[in-house]
C-alpha cells in the first residue's frame, strides 16, 4: 500500500514513521510512505505558499495552487485514476477502527496536512474526498494526525503485523475494549495473575477475556457498550466482576 503525505514539514512525518513496526514494514516493501513538500510547488524563490484571509481574520491561509500542483504531481491524470485524498481537519468525522479497516482497502491514500489557519476551501473542494479527524480538538498542523492515521491503517495490512491475531483481539476490533493482559512473574507487589490465565484451558481463557473486556468497556467507555447487544447472562457476569472488585 502506498501513502503520500502532502505537507509543509516532511521531515516531521518521515522521522516519526521510520521507526518500529511501520519503519520495518516500509523496509520490507509492504508499505510505501512518501512525503511531498508543498513548498516545492510555491512558484516563487521564497517557498511562500500562504497569504492573508479575504474577509479579515488573524493568521495566514495556504493557497490553492501550490496544494493543487503538489497533489497533481502524484499521478498522471490522463492514464491513472485519482487517488483517494484525505484532509486532516477538526471538521472531519473522527477516526475509528472501522474507518481504518475501510481505508486499508485502498492501494494509494493521499493525506493532505493543513497549517496556519488552514487551506483555501476551493482546492479542498476540488481534490479532497473526505475530511478526517483524530479527535475533537485542534492541533497546530495535520502532520501528527496524518502519522496517527498511517499507523492505524497500516496495522490492518497483511504482513505489517506477524498475523491477524495481533490486531483482531485488540480494543475496538469487536466493538468493545480489550481485557487486561499479564506476563511473568506470576506475583508482583502481592498482585497475582488471575488463576484462569495460568490454567491452560483456552476456552475458559477466551471467555474470561471476553467478559472482562465487556466489563472494562462498561467501566471506561459506556458509550461503546450502549451500541452492543448484551445478553442478560453477560450482564450478570459483568455485575459479578463488579462485586468482586468492590470486595
């Protein structure tokens, strides 16, 4: 899969994504991540790509033409179809695991990063297919958000993680949070690993993880649990855990 990031700060993106799992996947050729410096298409020797806002207001706005030319450099419009373009914006729909799975089906994703007061709406209307946000807050630029999207989407691509189980049992994949996890030693600071986790009974362990995942969702993210159809039997198990936790 290919990611193209249109940005004023290509080094910020490349430095973040060149490490760990994503960096190794790129080294193996599973992913291709390129950054395009919008300033290279400024048309002036100063690399100026912004100007004052019509109608007044503080700050500067990125201009249409540099953004458009940067995007157009990514493909041959006469021979290739337009790649799917995402604009990182606080106005966009919030990134979810389902959206990440959907985006992982594309062969080529273009992510446009704004800066300053944003980007002239006219070029957004021309090249952008969807706005996307990573949360209900505002950042100084879209680069950090673009890295989050690439990291999240990349994990859905075959070969990036060791196997599908590495992400299928994680939080949000089933609509609820992942259960607590444990490793050696068996006892730490007088806190013991739950007995079932040491039993070797995979069916019981799987059920323990499912119910405790639902319990954690109920306690931490009840908004997620409200979207699930929880049986009365499961609710009883969830409440039993609550009684245990309260002693």
